C-alpha cells in the first residue's frame, strides 16, 4: 500500500512510460488482450481467448480454482482437445501471444 501511495503522490514521469512499455513487451506473449483477432482460427474450434484467460486466472492472478471452474464449463469435446495432437497451431495472435504455449499450459493445468 505504501508503494501505491508513493506512486500516486510522486506522479507520472517520463521514465515510467519506458518502464511500463518494457513490462508490456515482457508479458505480451502471455496475456490475451481479448481483441478477438484469434476467433475462429483454431482448427479444433477451441475458444482460444477464453482458454488463455483461464490460464491467466491461475498463473497471473493466483486464482487456480477460478481458472479450473471456467475450464470445466467448456464442452467436453473442447476439454478433450490437446494442442500436441496438431502438427502446427493454426492460430496466429495479432498481439503476439504464444497461443500454442498458453493453451497447452491450460490443458496441462486443468485437464
């Protein structure tokens, strides 16, 4: 809380923009921005942006139960898909998220 208060009191500085941009670049391959650009691209019909969100709940926010609960609401045929069964991922994220890695991670965590 002290750090948050200090940040508010000191205000936004030029260097803060650079630091924030560097952090964004670091996490870009991990977190979906929910732009919808991947919708319909998966050859197995997976709701990719939803699944990436579920793994983000678990790993990014420490909310494993929430991620698993959402995973379990997927239909059984989607839960049964394994990215490793495809020779190549057909999903290309316009924001640079490593879709194969993130969806595979969700499958590993929740299946």
